[in-house]
């Protein structure tokens, strides 16, 4: 992934890193003075995306455990004190995979806003080509790997592993699954593919429509836009409750995520200045508040279902995730840790980690659970995931990114008239 972004990674290579603290880089305004300016790159957010991808891995690897998924309800008796104290507490941040998707979408809105140039009509064509190669090509490779494993293994339910595990790859994919995966913007059955990739449906939808988001953010106050997006998400959540979990309705539930990300990018100077003007203890308190909001679904009366309706979750998780991003891009000490080589390498591999991590654990669960046990298959799967992510980056993602750049450069030379407004 070239830029900080969620599961799919935002496109748009950049050469400038925005510093943290009082050395904040100047804002790149949308206007004539910014026409030649290179978009900023917040490399610390690459690492944040990598950490969020790991939390998705940890969630799915825990979810194949029958105790965690099928027996540990929101009671101490059902879980045991150790698992309960981790699962139903702010420590859940370590494997807050569902919350991480919201963080990914906010990061997408942030980075796509910076990478999209509304002044150049040719940008949209370039933007879509690069998004296709960035998101779709690695996804197709992951689907091909998953389909091949299913056809070779012909997996059957495994006693001793969870209902979540046995719902995956429960049938062989057919031609319809292949077509829906090819055109995944309309949704697909992730249980016969790579289940974490469901979020890419909305990633691609908002990429296609992102010029509308840019236009709105550039012209209307952030508060009004976010309120409107929340209203749309509320109506969509009601529709889901009444008519079912349709991809059309779910698209609108993620509108606040992308709008908030774009608004943070638009007002990044103000946001960073506000954070750095706070005292050290105040920033720590903001971080704690962000953690509590981000994980509220697990520690705030988790057994009371009405407090954890889809839309209510948004009202807590969105500000928590947004505050994480604001702090990471503004606080020098934290940002410095995220700029270390290991953290940056993790960020580089994050899309591959997100896409491929489910494959080794499902394969090993079917072929080695009886002999290796749960701990054995998880340990080997973690190593296999990193290997697959490296292969994805160096063998698929980086070449696809380079090819997209070459294709769009040729387009620029062949169609100079498109740059006329």
C-alpha cells in the first residue's frame, strides 16, 4: 500500500512525510497555489494501519477457538475470569477487528482526500486505474488461492473448532462465486473466499464515488457534513433492521467513516495544532478516552444488547478511531515509534496480512488440528501469514502499483487535452 489506509490501502504515491509536533508540514490547500504541490504522506499512519491489521488477525485466530466464540458469553461464568477480563475490557483493543475496519475506512477517507486532485479532470481516470490495481489485483490472487485450497481440501466440519471456523469454506465455490468475486463491488459470499475481504466492497464503492466526498468536504462545514452522514447511517441501520443486511443499505452505514476521514484531512493543520497545544497529561487523557470509546462495545454492559445496536456502536467507535488518528499524526513521541523500520514494514505488509491471514489458519485447521491442536495451528499460521504477506507485497502489490503508474503516465501523454477544465 502506498498510503495509509485500511484493508485495501489507499493509492497515490507521495514523497513528503508530514512531521509531527511543532514541525507540522504546511497544509496543502485546494486552489491555484497548491496546483504543483505534492500530496503529503503521513507515514506514521501506515504503521497504525499495520497494527490495526494485526488486531483483525488476532480476532479471527481467536474466533476459531470454540471457547472464545461459542462458550464465552458476556458473563464471568461462561468465560472464566482470565478470558472475561481480556475479552470484555478495554484490553479488547488488541483484537478489536471489527473496530479496526472502521479505523481503516477513516484512514481511507483521510488519504484518498489528500491523493485526489479535484482541479484536474484527468485525475479521476488515473485515480480509478490505480485503485483497481491496488485493491483488485491482490484480492483476485487471494480469491484464487482460497478457491484452490477449497477445491483441493474439500473441507468438512472439524469437531473441536468453533462455529465460525466451520462456517468458512463450508461449500465449494461455483461459477457464480467466481463472477461475484470478480465484480465484488456488488458483494460476494466471503465464506467461500477470504472472509475479511467483505470490507473491500465498500472500499471500492467509496473510491468510485469519492469525488463527491471531496466536493462536499471542500464546500460545507465539517460538523454539518458529519451530522448528515450520521443521519444517512441511522436511516440505513433502520432499513437493515427492517429489510435485512443488504449491501445497498450497508454502504450508507459507512458514510460517516469516509466523511470523517476526509474532514480530518481537510482540517489537518487545525487538528494537529489543537492536539499539540494540549499538555502532556491532557493528551494522555484524550488517548484513554479514545481507547474507552473504541472498545466500548466490550466493556460497557456488554450483555445489554440494546446498548450495542449497529448505529449506537458508530457513535462511540468513530470518535475513538478518529482521535487515535489525530494523536498519531500529531504527537512526536508516539509518531516516532510508528516511524521505526519494523512499524513501517508492518504497514507496508498490512494489506497482504489482512487479505491472506485467514487462508493458512483454515487450511491448517482442517489438516492439522487433530495432531497440532489449536495453539500449534495458530502459531504456524502467524508465520505463514507473514510469509504470504511478504510474497503479496513483493510479488503482487508492488508490481501492480508500478504497472498502474506506467499505464496512467502513458494515458497522460496520449490524452493531453483531458487536462483542460
